[in-house]
C-alpha cells in the first residue's frame, strides 16, 4: 500500500486514544477497517508501530518516532494549504506572537521595526496572556512564537535568551524597607507574598522564590492572576512581590516602591517557538530579535544595569511606619 496523509491521521488518532475503538469512533470509520489500515502501514514500513493486547494498546519505540514525524508532516501540509489560500485571497501573511507584561521591554518596538524591514508583507499580531499560561500560548501552539520568562514547563520548545534583568521587591510605600537602598531576599521571606496563580508549578515556585524557602515555612500568600492584580495587592499593603526591575519603568504606581533585591537571580527574557513551527516567518522574526539585540547595545545596557532605589535620595518622602504584618 502507498502511505498517504490520511494514514498519518489514522495512526495519530490511535496513538492519542490508545484504543482502536475510540480512534475508529473519532475518525468515523469501522474499527476493523482502521485496524486493517494500521496493519497495512506496518507491513509497508516493515516495523510494528503499536503493541496490542486484549487490554491495552501502546506505541513501540518505532511508533513514537513515526508519530512525531507524522504530526510534523501534517502541520506542514496544513500550513502550506493555509498559505496558498491566503495568497489566493490577497490576505496578508500573519505572525502571531504571544507575550506577558511588557514583552521584550524597550526592545519590543525595535524588534518589530527590524522584522518589518525583513518581511514587509507579514502582519504581526501581538497576543497578551495572563499568568495562567507562562508560555504565552507557544506550548499550545496558539501562537507562532512568544516572549517568555523561563523557567516554566516547556513542551518541545526552542528558547533563545535575549537578556537577563535584575529582580526587585515591589513594596507598599509605607513598608519598613521602602527607604532602603537594597534589601536581601532572606529579609523578605517571612512577608505576605503575592502568588501568581497558574497551573505551572515550576513558574509559580520561581516567582515565590521557593528554592530559598523551607517547604514547611511558606508565608501567607495573596493569589493574583495578572500584573494589575499584583500591583493592586501590593499598593493596598496586602503583600509584597518579587518582580522584574522593568516594573519600575513600565508599571509605576502610587503607593508602590521598587527596591533592589540581593541574593536572587536575574529574570531572563527569551524568544520561544515550537520545534515543529511551520510558519516560515518565525525564522525571520528570530533574526529580527538578534538584529535588535546586536545593533542596540545601549538599550540592552539600560535594561540590564543594576537598579538604584531612587526613593533614597528623595528626602521629602518618609517611609513611615510599617503596616500590620509587614
């Protein structure tokens, strides 16, 4: 038999369902016909794709490799069809880029400008994500690429770091440490902390600085879902947070002071895309990112330079007494 794209779909359905019955129902074919087609594929390939017993179906090692490539082939096929239809209709090609917060900070407009120069016919759609998805849509392939802040649960992604910026403590303006030039992380671990609500435990633990804590000694937590929620919680004196230094530039808020933190690693911003990315504009976008980082060193210096708590030199403002619990 000649193996065609439809046979890829049959094998993928069985691999995902791990049941010929459920796969046949999903594909709207008879189970006997599906089983015969899979056996025909295996005979053509000369390898078994599945282990079958009366109780379960499992992929063989050869089957796992085959399914990975079959999925990639189908995505390329679907992308080719989409591109052809867009060209025929006169529609502009599109690149969807996910992000959280301020994306790549001051580099963002420079990257978009560089990409426009490389691919003037491609429209960039910037897609904002809240903290429930630290991958900003790239894990689920809802977007073609994304500006992300690892670590998080990455599934088959390529990540290219852009820069690492310091992290700071966002404190209520009456906090006892608000007037300090800096604070050590260990001084903050008993404070009520913002917890960024997300199913991704790796990402949550990173921003909670869990690696610096004992599991039996976690502080009171205030759960939030977005940067706006975080700032509101801090300004109201309910909690503090560890956040990227850029928050002081992009999210100035009355009632909040950003203080440099010692003893904590910087936050990395990276461009991420799937290993199986099919949109040809992804490679051009990655090149535009490299171009912006290479040609604008002064912008990178601004982003990555050590933070100074400007509150210290403002003699007209007093930190005042600490709030309850701080």
